């Protein structure tokens, strides 16, 4: 999965938009009686972004991460301040090309897709690998 449109953003560049937030969950199994109770509005900027100075948005392209809910054209929220650990979903640069994959540190460093139709990317010592940031959320349109 390739990523495109890496841009910085700042808290000042986004206006605060409050969206109604229902306290009752929506069940994906059997239906539950509906409730009219609405919790206080939620600001999606504050809900999805923890560190404004280290966060950027990027659009995903491809199908290699569908097992993680990252679809073609998903908007990914990436935080550069979060240290990636084994199994983190990351934006990485491999020899100058940006990809979104799951970072595997054991038994060797590897970038894994979350789709069995795609091969893992093994990192050898001659390759230039840089972890750009850790993906914290994906926004999908249906």
C-alpha cells in the first residue's frame, strides 16, 4: 500500500466542529432499543489527534492493509511522536518510497501487509529504511 499527499497540519488550521455524540452504542449484531439520550458533542479533531505538532494526514492507496480496516483512499492520521513498536502500523520510507505496513521487529525487521494476497517486505542491510510515523486512525468513506 502506497501513501500519497503527506502534509503538515496545525491546530490553528482546523476549525472546531462539534458533532452530536450518542451515548448508547450501535450494535453490529442484534438490534437494541434506540435511545434518545445524546452525550455532549464531540470534537473529532480532539478525539483523533493527540499531538498536533507531530501529526499529519496522508491518503492511502492500494489494498494491502484491508485486514486493519485501511482501505484504498482511506485518510490516515499519523503521529510522529509515538515510538513504533512490534506490530505498530507505520508509514515508512524504503529507499525513498513511502508505504503503509505493519512493523515486525521479530525475528527480523520486516514490513507486513494485512492482506494475505500481498508479500511481506523484508529489509536488508543495504536498504534505506526510515519510520516516518505511527498510524493512529483511519478515516474511511463508504
